[in-house]
């Protein structure tokens, strides 16, 4: 199924959480926190300002991002759990991601 977010919304896939600590202790699934890092899957066209002009988003597909702990709404598409959130919920883009390399 194809999904295109509207306005300033972004579709995100969470990055898998680490299953071991630095000391090698295995963390059970029930004790793991959901990661606050993800990969952008799709982006909307942008938000409109007061004059009606379209303002494009700063994030792009394939960016790795950090977002707040309670950000976004969990949805399921083709059996995969994803998040949809507004661009304002994104805290930042992790350097070294696809579009961050292209901009440099």
C-alpha cells in the first residue's frame, strides 16, 4: 500500500532498539524502551503560511531523525508498525543520513 502524508506530516519507521547493554547484559523485550530514533519513510508537501504560500519541510526521505518520547501516532501499514507525526515533533536530523550528506 502507498501512503502519502498530508501537509507538514512525516511517516517514520523506528530504528530497532539495542538488545544488549554496553556490558553485555541482554535486555528482555518487556524492559526495553521504544527507541526515539527513526528513519523518514515519506513526507508531506509542507505547511501553508498565513498568505497561503507552501513552506516545504526540512526533512527528507531516508533522513535519520530523533523525536520526543511521546511524539506521533502509531499506525500499522502492511503489517509494519510506523509513526506519523508533524515535523514540529522532530527534534533533529542525525548527521550522516542521506539528505544531510547531499546538502553538504
